[in-house]
């Protein structure tokens, strides 16, 4: 039943100039999208330190969205390029941590793309729902322990 | 019902160990177990890592002998990538390695082993340590001990980047060479070290060999096992610590095997017991027959005495002289007296010092060619060196990108695990009679393992956790009868 | 005449390198022994648990504890030392961040046991024997301590006053720390007793680091020869320098090998691995998603490289392979 369904918690880092405005547009346009996203406004997607992503996942998030201006349109010229360069390495690292790549998403969403924001959130929510809860702190890092017979 | 005495933990060695001794009704020792309660999992947690990181990861198995792991790992990488280092690189590696053998042997002898002889095996425990040794031998000698260690470690740091956890080993060579100025400075160190090494042997002669009580202890049956012996030898069957073939001799001193590193798995296997985290290597031929001596049992020993037994001699003159003198005193080869490991250790230090001088006088030591780059695809490699505490084997398998898929390490003291257990049990049986458990027990039983200079962190690729010694004795109703402690 | 202050050294899951670094004070150790009494040092002296239990609170001024924590026995010891000593210093990378043994948090216990006692090629173990916490052998009962499920840093078990970083901490930092304690000139509680700037600031190669660093792909020292003078990152070798605290004397750099981060993160950084990832990717020569992905693929084993010494201290703590 719907009440028992797992509701993913997704932290979204949205850049102030493009993506956050785009999200506002989805809101003012009354476009429906799932309530699973917790938005955090940053001045630029380049501000998103990988530390933030890890902290979000370690502290209870099931997924993370990073959204910024399209390449070439960054208010600070290069900020989103830095994000673009960090993203695949971060996913490779999360692979090794045993965290599915699909939980962390980077998207380019401009100020006028309210519909795109809604579509991304909807799709990411379903993807993470299918993956199940991460519950990072509920599971101990698996490490060397002797098992008694 | 057996009474149980637990010694936990043991001291003046690297690592965590405990000894459980079971007495029968007459108070004599029925069985004794030397248990090693640690494990870290280097062979597993290094999987998936690039193989070239192993010379920087494996030294963390042991901070006392990190250079041994660093060198075994580096040589393993040579074999993994099928690349031969240029001669200068070989010389540099062996130079740093020789300095390491010197300083590590002396740390053991003066800090860990000597207190039993210089201060006395039954001396009050509070004095039976390095500070007691210094009080006995005086500041001038103490100053020399500190100096020989400091200069050799300075050499190592300059050559290898760091002295604790070196960095310079790479497949096909080393990351940096030495200048002419450094060479001259190191030569002074080598010469001082040779002088010191002879002094150390003289000290051993004066303090131990000329003392009838000590000599009796050394030659007694309590500390004696007839086992096989293993060590690396060069093409002339002389002992070499950096490279060579592995040679094994039987309890009579006859060669039974000589193999290249790559073939080690044809000769050595490891036995597992539920009561210790350390595994027990043995020779496949004659096989595992339990914790027993003799030619029918696959038990073998490594480290100084074993190396000297397995070789036909030392490759440098002063060490050769000392080697001959030792065997003459002991009545021939091979020598089985466990406490003579201390003596052999000092002879090895002398050889290493002489070898340092030889290497530093080789004109190619300051050469520029320090690296051959790999061109082959890696798959499997084996690297073997003689660590101060015995034969050290690193064996890696990787995928075609050089990421580790399997790692097998047999670490020096590991080979001695069964002999140590046997030595401890034999000493306990020989010394504890009729339920009398005295202060002497504590130390005399411990001397049985201390001679091997065990590194239990190495043996289990484990983490030592150390505590002082407590012996508790319970009767069959588990009532505490007596507690013996180590302070005076 | 006032008694000399007392100090204690204790080791948990360690390799002994932190002990050796104290002995590397060489002649200076004789000076140290003149200024302080060593009340506990298991590698060299025979004081024991019973003695520690008799210490009056404050009798022993400071406990230097090295090694990571993974045995209940170690937990007991460090809690006792915390109770007795006004000052506790986490000594070395293992106590500070988890250290190299912390890499075990990347593997499961099952893998480690099965590998060591059953699968490795030299092990002859047809019965599948595995060491047990309790067992009976020929009628004798024997015990071994059990392990925790994960490797922990010292401050994940007890409150820590100061940290001495490094694998091991260099002797001069050790001497400085002892002096600061004896003179009562310590920084605020919780400080790391080492400089605040990153390694790059102290690096002998810093002048060769370009204003605008740009890396096209990562090289490996296995298959190339590092230049002896140029900044490693500029050459294309992964170097942890930008994300690592200075104070080590840059010994690895002088050995012509790149930094691997043993001094831990710079102040204010919550996660050393995340920081270095951010740095080395920001300077990637890549302007498309494909190029960025290709760039990432030239670096093998990011987890083991970025968190070589700090996995237990990281935000995620270790890789997750099995649910509880």
C-alpha cells in the first residue's frame, strides 16, 4: 500500500543562478513533482564539495542531486566545469564504497527549465525508491572480525 | 583435571602473545601453548590496490622491520613485471638493506635480548631492561650503541626517504640515488659500524661465553631443538640477505632443497590450529607431523642461527672468522642451541657492516642508471629477502592493469611459529616441576622465545596489543591460588 | 623537590613504528628520561595493568596512545588510561585516523578469515579449521580475544585531548609535544600538534607547481620515472599534498615519491579523501562529460589512495558489503 512504500530522502544542491530558480519555476507553475527532495541553495554547483555528498549519504540521505547551469552558462564562468570534472571520479569512489552510482546525480537545469527540474526529481525519486533505503549508519562498515563457531 | 597457568602478555618482543601452561596433578607440565591473538588482514585489504603501492603498504605490518617488507615487496614487483633493475639500483637496495640489518639486530640485542645476559636472567624485573643494561655497561658504551643506530638510520633515511616506512623501492629500480658526498659520509658510518660490530661480539664473549653459568644455560637441553634450517644463499652458498636462492638443510646439516623464490610453494605449506591466529608453516617433504623435532618432522627454523646453519659460510672475512669460531665452540655444524641465535645475530651484523663497506667502495654505487622501466604485462610475482627475523616471502597476483587480485605473505617469524611454540613448551616442561612456579619461570620460559627475536606483528600480519605480565594459578575449583607479577 | 612528571606510552593495534620513532630521538631520549619518569612502556619496561590501576588520578600526567582500536582488550586499556590521565594524546596515524589497518574497513570479515585460513595457496587446511575465540584441544580449554566489526580511531572510543599525526610522527614533533606539555604551553584542546598549512606550503618542489595546474591523465610510478625536482601533481602523479597537513619534513618527497597523506587532513576538513578528489578533479584537463569520465578512469583505486590512512575517520567510515 502507498503508506508502506519507502519514501526516499534526496538532498538536492541547487545553484542559485540557474537550478534553484528553475526549481522555483516548477513551484510557481504548480508543476507536480514528488516531495522527496530537500533543497539546499548554493551560489554555484562548483561549491558542491564532495564532502557534502558524503555527509548527506552518511547522515541519512538515500540519494543526492547536484544541479547547475548548463556548461558555458555558469555565472562564475568555470564553476560548473569543476563539478562536471569531479562527478565521474566521485561515482567511481562511491562504487568502491558499495554505494550505487544511481543514487547520486548531476544535472544541468537552467532557470527556465522548471519542467526539467520536476522530471528529474520524479525520475530520481523512482530510481532511488527501487534501490531501497541506504540507511548508512544502520549498517556497520563491514570489517575484520573473527566469527566464533 | 589440569591446572592452568596463563602468562599474558609476554614482553620484550614485538607483538602480542600469551602462554597457557597446563599442569598435571603432580605439578609437572603436561602441555604448553604459545598463542598469538592478533590478526589484521593485510593479505585481504590490499586486494584491488595497485601492486606498486605494496612497498608503501606492507611496511606497516611492522614498524621495527619495515625495510624488510619494503624490500621484499619491491623485489616482488620486479618479478611481477618481469623487469631487472640496473646494477646501480641493486647496489643501492643492498646497501640500504645492509644498514637496516645492522640497526635492527642491535635494537634486538641491546634493548630486548641483552638484559637477560648483561643484567641477568633472574635479576629483579625492574632492572632487567635497557636502562639496567646502560647502568651496567656505562654511558660510554651506551653512547656507542646509540651512535651506531643513529648513523645507520640516518643513512637509511637519506637513501630511502623515510627510515620508518621507506618509499624508494619501485619495480625495476629505486626512486633516487646517492651523491659522491653522501657516499663518503656513509663510508665513515660503515667503518665505524664494523668496529662496533667487533666490539659487540667481544662483549658477548666476555659477558656470556666466559661465564660458566650462562654458557651452561646456552648449551642446555632445555633450549635445544633438532630441526631443519632455512636461509637465502648466494651462488657460493654463502649467506646473503638481499637475494639468492632458498636453501634448506636437515638436522644433520645436509642440503635437502635449494630453490628459486618462484618455486617456494612446492616446498612450504601452512598448517592451521584453532588456538592461535598465526599459521604454522612446514616443509611439504617430510610433511606436518605435529610439534615435534627431528628429520621426520617438517618443522624448520629461520633467522640468524638457521641462516648460518643453512649456509656454507659468510661472504666477508671478519664475519667468516667469527662464524668459524662459533661453530668450533659449539662443536660443529649445524648448531641446535636456541640461545645461540643471539650469537649468530651479532655475526650477521658484522657481515652486514662489512658488506656495506664493499658496496660503498663499488664505483657504480653513485651511478645514474637507477631504473629499468617495465614493458611486460604483470601477472604474478614472488619476492624473497632475509629479514632480521627470518625468510620473508611476498607473493602477489594481479590483473593485467597491475591491480592486486591475490596476495600471499609468509612473514619471517611465521616460519618460526611452530619452533617457538615447541621451545616454550620444552622450557616450561624443563623448568616447572612439582607445581613450583617461581620468578625464574617467567624469565627463563620467556628466554625460550626471546632468542628468536620474534615479531608477532609480522607473524600474523597483525596488530600487537601489549600488556605487562601476570601469571595466575588456579586450582581445579577455579580458586585463585597465587598471582605472580613482574615487579620486584 | 618536586617529583619528575610521569608519562605513559601505550600501543593498541599498531606496528611498533610509533615506538621506534621515540627511540629515534637517539641521544635526546636520555634527556627525556632526565625530565620525566616513564610509568608505562610495554615494549621496553615491565609495568603492568595492575600498576596502572593503582595510579592516583593525575599522578601520570599524559598518556601517549598509538594504534587503532579493534579489540575489547584495547578498549579496556584506553578507557583506564583516560580515567587516570589528565591528558591523552592520540599518537600516530592509526590512533588519529585509523591508519593503514583502517583499510580493513574496506573488506568483510568473512573475506579476511576465509582468505587467510582457507584459500591462500600455501594453506593446507582440509578440515577448514579457523581460529576460535574459545576452543578445546586435547581436553585443554584455550581462548583468544575476539575482534570488533570495524577498525576505530582512538577518539571514536574515548575523549582525546591532542593529536600527534604521522606514520609515524617524526621525532622532532614528538619532542616538541613533550616540551609543550611539560611547559604547559598547549594549544586549545582537540588540536593537532603540527602546522596548520597543507604539505604544498612546505614542499621543496612548490616553486615548480604552476599557477594554473592542469592534469590530463594520471601516471603511475610503476611504469614511469618521476622527475626529482618537479611538483608531482604537475607531472601527473597523484600526490595527497594539497589535502594533507604539513609537518612531516616532506621525507617522502625527498625520497622522490609522492605524498600519501599520512598526516591527515588540514584543519576544517571533514574528510581527507573528499578534499583531494575535489582538488585533483578541479584541475583536470577535461571539458566534457566523456573527457571527465576518461580522466577519472586513469586513476585506479580512488578509495585506497585517497583514504590510505584515514578510512575509519572518513565520513562514510568504510565500505558497506553486508547489512547487519
